[in-house]
């Protein structure tokens, strides 16, 4: 071997040098790579090779193409299936083998991609065990399952005449660059792929909604796109951000109450399975976040996970806890990345749909143009054939001896008729005429030939009209696709705004809180000290000490918070109804103050003061969850000239102020003791409750429709379209039925009007009744499977318009006054038949009569509020403390 056989490339010096190769057994230098005939330095090569590898993975493996929405392996699978398509099912193993002609990465990746395509139930018809996306079960081996292209795929995905082709990886076959898909397949199926330094996650959308949005784009109308997941569930898309990076979609399982002892999960979040969901629930139970008795998985064709609760467990709070601590709620972050013009681009789903609609428009235009050219060729040859046979131009060729002379003779014979043709006569036309069989000439029919030409001309005019009106043609194409393939593809995921669940409010109290008041320790590990309450391991604790200092701290096993602890308990953030009644002695002046306040938002582990000065001492404290105001008895220390040493104070006479307020002067003399004389009632009045239909939850912060002001005994009336009626409390954690028709404050005397179709009698009935409901649901119309809800009104004098259908549809609509038509009866009554005719629909009209409101009787007005002057005097009234010795006639105000 000679040195002339090696070319040395030095990247650093950029010139060729002579190099002696290592002798046998000698190790080559570390910085050289020796190959056959060439030695190349590695300097800089890793960078280039990595970029090449990353680009290959991005472009050829993980990220879908914008035009057809397919990854390369998916495109090759569909192309291979089209090559062997004969309408029958093929073994998946055969399809994998066929695809390997185009895909260089082995059978495993092809098989996995094929199963995923089959499970999407759009492009591929499947046969056999293809797994279950609900349970996470895998498909059977490829030799046991079969597949074929769906009718939808055959119609919208393939067209060889509008396809751009390239050579396969080994140069033996042709494969499409992209498939001419005339549908937003990328958005319908969704995609997820991880490349090198890049990822793509496009969520699936609803089939019919995509078609409607595509039509809106072609019509220049606005549209909205929201994800729709094959597993159903609930989705909050308020932060979807058009599918671009930075957006988040929150997805929840659908959970409902069977009764107070069990919940049932009927739909799982996208990306979760029944197995993973149950595992997350069991883990949360083991950690003490939730408390359940057992779980039954009854999933078959549909999801059914039954969660059995422990006795005395609130099912509404448990539902919120499942969302807060398990995979019953998961966030999904979309990242719309696709390949366009041989590079990855990040665009929103709306822009993707616009591009898809425009691509579909262009593909349809190409198909029409190709068809028009084909029809032109058909017309041209049909006309040539007619001229050739009718004028017997085949007769002169009998004397010709060579093929060329035959073609020349035919061409000369056509000269007088060429002006009738639309295209120039070429050699191929002459050859086709020369080989027309004698049998065809003998059976030639001028009438049939003219009819064929007329039909061709008519079709050409139709195609030209479609080309001239390509947008309406494309809109009609979309509508036909929806008509043929849209049935059974209704939205599965319910779009809803989610409320924010505070984990501390729904966490199970899985710890016991103890306190050592003298030494100032608090925690869950002080088992030998004083027990305070149950709490969760994520709660905050409020601690108030006798020196009028207070702070918020996190629950821990043992923590020092300061000596002389007066109060310790679970802190609820932004709780304005828990009122702290306080009496304290000021450290500077010795004056005793009284105050009432709420403790709301605080910074954790920061010390705050209830008093205005150092050295103050807490004399009395009560914590009242609903703003109760008790009456206390104050005993002063004996002093000269102090006669009234004991007096009563009613906290209800003290206004509720901010926690930083000083308060009102109670007394200037030292206090011996303070005792509770009488428990009080709430001074806050009722709680105003709103119903927010967007999240279908109650709230007390003004969102949605005001239901009213609720006292402790008040209830909410719930009436559903399925015919159930019940009373419920106004707890903010409550969950309600999906088919709510009425939710309002319960008024026993209110009369409701119901119109329903009786499945047993096969007629529409109407009835009026008072809502005699309890905590357990009752039915207010029969439970026959064919019975259905039509209308429910709470107006006092409703008016209804009845429209007729069927054989009575020409009958004029009738208007009835319900109060005159039927009397009030019990909710169990069947009611009165609305009409003997077939009813198409019932609509409520504006009432023209209203119930008169009786004026308030004078007896109902308190005496002290009868005049404005007296009202003002009462509002200015002071709470009086008995005068003390040395202040004859002097009164001490609490204000």
C-alpha cells in the first residue's frame, strides 16, 4: 500500500498533506477516522451530523405535513393500502410488509402507527381486536387483525392525477410527496410527535364542526374551533389560544352521583385510561387526600367506574377532591407545529383550517380542469370517429400498402372536416382511426354517436360552470361529505368553563391538630397535648396569642408559634362570614376595647397585631362561623367610688370593622373577668347566592344569576328535564344534574306549569302543580321510556301557543290561557290532554295577566321604623353601659 492511495483532508489548514497509514497492529491517531480510501478529521463533524440527524427526524418521522396532516409513516401506510385495495380486508401483517417497500424503519413502527390510525376510526375500517382507547388494552398481533381503507378515505384522500410523486428510499418505487387530501384531516385526527429539540401536539377536533368552519371560511364568515376528544369528558377551552404554544386546555372526567354512597365516572379525560385513572384515585386515597371504600371498574363498551364512598362522606366535596388530587382533571398543552416548505412552522389551528380550505379549493379546481381536458379529448375523438365512419373515409385506405400511406390517406380525407374540430388532428388520432375494427364500423349508429357527443358537451358545460363557480362547488362538496359521513360523528366533549377548586377546601381531614399552649407549640405530632380539631396536611392554621399577636402558618408535625396561645384553628382564606368577637386591654393606656372583625387574606408566617400598641392583652375572644353575636357579662375590679361593677354587653351592638381597627372603648377601668351570658344569633343576615350557568356551580361572589338571599333553613329547588324534582342546600360545593330546567330559591306556594309527551298515552299533556319536593328526588311526570319533556313555566298566568304537525299541520295554531284551561293539582297527577290533534311544538308567550302583590299591612312594620325621624334616631342609638361611681349621670358609649 502506498501513501498515494490516501487523500488527507485537514479542516484546520484547508490543504492536502501526505500521510503514512499505520502499519498492521499500530493504533490510528485519536483525531482521525480512517475509511476506505479517505481519512477525515472529526473536528466539526459532530455538529454537522447532529443537525442532519435532527432535521431528518423532524422532516421524515415525527412532525406531520401541513398539506395532508400525515406523518411519513402514516402516508406510506395509506399509500400501500391503496395499492392493494380491492374492497376486502387485508391482514395487517400483509399491509406492514407492503408498507416496508416505502418505509425504511422496520415493521414495529409501521404496526404501531397502523393501529393508531385504526383506533381513530376515520381512514381505516378494522376487523378483529384492535385494542381499546378507553381501557388502554393493546391490539392483537398483526397476523390476527385485518384492515381496509374506509369509504371516506377512498373519497377524500387519493387521486393519482393530482398527486406529486417521488422515488422511495431505495429508488425502486414511487411514493407520494403528500396525499391530495380534500379535508382538514390534521385537525380531525390530531397528532402528537416528539422530534429532536422539537415537539408537535395538535388536539383532535369535531368532524362536522370542521366542515362547518371550512364552509364559513369559503363564505368569508367568522368561525371558532374547539377540541373534541374521542374519550368525551368536559373541557375548559378558555385558554386554548388557537392551539399555539402557551395555551392550556383543562379536561375533566364526567362524574355524577348515583346516591350519597357512590359516584360513577362515565367519561375519562383525553390521554387517560380507566386503568391510569383508577391508579391515580387509589394513590390519592393512600395519601389521605380523599377517602373512599372501594372502586368497581365495570367498563365494557362504555366507561363505568363506580367509586364507593365511606359513610358520612359528602359526595359533592369528593367530586371536587377527585378533580383536585387525581387524574380526573388533567391539563393539556397544545403545540401546533407542522412541516411546510420543508421546514417546521408554528401556526394556529384557525390558520391551518384556512390553508386546508384553500388547498381543497385548489385540488377541486385541478380535478375539474383534468376532467374538462378528458372530456375535450373524448369529444374530439368521438367527433373524429363519427366523421371517419359517416363519410366512409376508410374506403381509400384499401389501396394503401404501407402504414404511412394509410395515415396520409386518412389525414387527406379529414382535411375538409378539420374546421369542425376543436383540436388539431395529430398522428395518434390517425393511428386510432386506422385500427377501428370492421365490426364496429358495420354497427355504427349516427344517432348514438350524436347522443354521446351531446352528453359529452353537456358535461363539459357543467364542468365549466363548476370552474366558473368554484367556491359554491367547494361548499357543496363539503356539504356532501358531511351528509355522507357526518352521521355518528357528533361532538363528544362538552365545552364548559371550570370553576377553580381550592385544594384546601376539598382535602379530607386526614390529620389531627394538637397544641401546647404554655410552651407555644402546635402541630400534628403532639399526640400527648391538647387536641384542637381535624385538618388536612395542606391546610393553613390561624394562631392568636394572649399578647394580641396572630399569624398564619402551614400545618406541620411540630412548630413553635409563640407562648400563651389563646386560639388555634384551620384558617379559611377570604372567609368574610367568620367573625372574631374581641375584648382587649391596651398596653399603653390601660383602656379596654371591644371590636368585631373578620380575618381574611394574610401572608403566611408574618406576625400581625389585633391591638394598636405593645403590651396589650387579650381578655376575651370568640370565633363565630356565621357572624354570631353573643351577650357577655363583664365584672370590673373593685375600686373606690365604683358602684356598678357588673354589667352586660351585647356584641350585636358593635359594628363589624376591619381587623386593623382599634375598636370601641368598653371601659376605662380594670376588668376582673368576662363571662358568656347568652349565645347570640347571626348578625350578618342571609347569604346571597348566585347561579353561574357557565360552570354550573353556586357562588357567593356575584357571578351569574342571583337566586336570592338564603337563611339557614332555606332550600334550592331543582327540576330536571328528565322529570326529577328535589330540594338541595345552598352549599357552594354542591354539584347539580346536567339537564337542569329549574334552579331557584324554593317557594312552597309557587305554581308550575308542565307540558310533556306521555309515552304510554301517546299524547301531549299539561298540568299545574306546586313543587312538593324533599331532599330525595321525586318524579313530576311518568318514567315511561317514550315520555319526554316539552316545556316548564313558573309564571302565574302562562299563555301557550300550540303548533300542530303530521296530518294536522295545516291546522291553525291555538293559544290557550293555562290558568283557565286547567286547575292546580298535585305533582303526581297525569294532567289534562292538551289536544286531540298531533302536536309539533309548544311555545310560551308573554303573559298578559299578573298576580297582584298585596301591600304590606301596617302591623308588619316595626313601630320604631314608622317615621324617618324615628328610623334615624334608632340608627344613631348607642349601647349604654351603666354609669360608674364618680361619673354621676355620665354614660359610656361603645362607639
